[in-house]
């Protein structure tokens, strides 16, 4: 069964390389740069996806947080991580290419 955290984790693995390639293509980068930023985006997506998944499940299993805060945090952590995965490679390309 695929839940919200796992779905966002899979989307992060796809969104990272796509964001890196799209941003590099927008700055008219060469083919080698497209590959490099795709791999960087994949690494960012995979890393943040794993971190987000572990954090979300840890929040969900927490006994000290109130149940409403646990649910909201469980939903918002993957969304914020997905936003960062899309934004990070694009910002990296902007830093490299100005």
C-alpha cells in the first residue's frame, strides 16, 4: 500500500533530476552539464526522500506530540521536502550559471 510519505518519496526521486535538467536546459547548458545536474538532482531527491520518510514516520510514531500536530506534521514534512527537492537543483544551476 502506498501512503502519502512513500508517494512523496517516489516523486522526489523523479522531481530532483527533472528539476536539475530543466533548469540547466533553461540556461542553455551543454550536454555534460545536463547529465551532471541530473545526477545531482537525483542525489538530492534520493537523500531528501529518505530523510523525509524517516522523519515523517518518527513523527507519526511519537507519543509526546498531540495527535492533531502529529497528523499535520506527517502531512507537511513530505510536502516541504518535495518543494525543497524541486527548488534545490534549480537554485544550484542558477548559482553556477548566474
